[in-house]
C-alpha cells in the first residue's frame, strides 16, 4: 500500500478533540489503501493540557509511531505539567501583572507558539523516515501551528514531496490571539509564517467552509487547493452503549469553558425555568473556571448543578448518552462563524437534541440544521432558549441517527484518501 507520514504534536496519551481527528484517520486509512506512519513528540518531553490514556487503545498495532524529544518551553511557565494552560493560555483568566507578562512573553518571544521546541527534533526524524521508508506524502496538522513550519521545512528540503497542511483552527485570527498582546512586529512575523504555509503547501485541509474562506483571503489563488473535511465521530465509540433517558431532565456540557463562552442568557433562561417549578440537572464535564462556576451556582442553585472534572473520552460519551439535551457553546468572537467544535459530531451521533449558543448563520448552526440535530440560538435569545428547554422537557429526546452519518470517521477517511490519491 501507499505510505503517508502524519506529523502531529498531539497524540495519545494526550487527550482532546485535536488528537482524535488524526488518530481516527490513521485507524481507517488502511481500509482505503494507505499505510499511515505517525511522527509525534515523546510524552516525556511534551506539554499536554489534558491526557487520556484510553485513546491509545484505538490505534491498530500495525501503525508505526515514531517519537522524538522536544524542548519544553512551558517548563519556564510552570514546572508542574498538570498546570499546562489549554489553548496556550486562552482559558487563563488571571489578569495579574505577572500573568499578563507571561502571556506577552508567549505571544512575542515564542512565535508561532511555545511548542516550536519540538521542530528541530521532528524535522531531523521526518527526514530520516522519508528517506528510509520511501515517503512521498506528508501531512502536518495543527494547532500547534508551529507544526506547519515542520512541513514547510520538509517541503523546501524535499520539493517532490506532496505536502498536505491540515489546519483545524484559525492561525492569526484565533479568538484568543489578542490575549498574547502581540506587537506589530510579532503579528507581521506570525502572518508571514501563516502565508508561507498557505502558499507552499500542495494541498490544504480545513474543518469548515468559513475557515476555508478565511484562509483563502490570506493569499491569492489558493482557494482551489483548499478542501473542507470536517471532524466527525467514530461509530466504534458508541458500539454497545445504550441511550438512557434520565428521570431528571438533564442538560450536559462537555469540554472546557472560558470567559469567551457567553452563558449569561442561557443561565437566565434556566433561572426562569426554575422559577416556574421545573426541575433540572445542569452538568458540566471538564474544566470550568471558578468565576463561571460562581455565576452558574448563583443563577441555578447548588442542587441543580454538577461539576465533573475532565474524564476520558469513553466516559464522556456515556455522559452524552445519559442526557436529555446537550449544550454546545461557540466562543463570542468576530471569527466565530467559522468555529466548528470537535464534540459537535459526537453530540450528533449521540442522537440527543443539541442546544447551541452561537451565531445562527455560522458553520456549526448549518450542520446542526442540516442534520435536524437541534437548534442554534444567539447568546441573548433568552425567551427562545427558555421555550426550547420547556419544549424538550415535555417530549422524548429522540432523533434519527442516520441524518449525521456523513460525519462518520470512516466516511471522512475515504475523503482523505481521495485527496492523497
């Protein structure tokens, strides 16, 4: 079979949606005639915001995984690996002078990101793999966007290599970019890196049409080489699991929250529901800042809320299946129409109705609508959110699972193989 080298910083035991995207593609690509080889960072040298050992069970033993050391610049920030900030400080609400200075240093002295400490090791190892394995196709996936600079270097060293750059998130337009206080010069350097990748890569993959349009606007005449391949869900993750309708109406949110995720209107709607005597459970699975916890408890009361720390992927799926409806929140930012969170597709696969807070004309809203998977509300649509919750209380939470079948990981792996072919 043909071989493809996948270069990714995030790989088991790292947790999170970014890991699952290429883990699942590596799982299914052999069924389409492609042998994946994976190059990643050695976990002993890595900086992972969360870990999930269970994800490693999903990879066939036949897939070769190469690991290298890295320089862990996050050690400068905190030697305790359990305190690695997710999204590069995006969820850090600490506005003390010291915290602001740390974010400034991150944004101006580690361009495009601190995980570039892996690059020199990865480039050396990738070159070795390319030459010994006869590799002609290379995929780099980001964030961290420093990984794309590995692909850029490899393409310049081996011009005949077919390089595909997979960009799961915006680069210089990401919603938390300004939290790093980048100077004019820093922005110029980062933008130059971004444009070089977009210009040089043979093909580019993004996760949604708005993100494709955003990248297309960065450099002329690249639209034709950009493909949209969304994230998805793996049917195997739901195998043998049964949906259960909880006795108490249960709203579940999975993942990390930050102050960029407006929930004030939603909480006000829930408060109204409580005022008319309707009981419910609001359940958060993952990291929630203390300030948001206080707001949630103030509006809903202790007895109605459950905060569950980060759990492994399979446990998160079980929580989804034991909910009445699922809460999805898109960050409030000028680029939020392009944001498609990874958990959206597992929400769809769980066949629980989705209550989404975000732009009603965004990519996520369009997917939810096309799959008849729920409804998207603007952040302050208090009356409409209340109506949706009350209507959900009085009907069985059931949907047609086949509506979202186009987002199965296996189906999407077939699209990856078409691009490689």
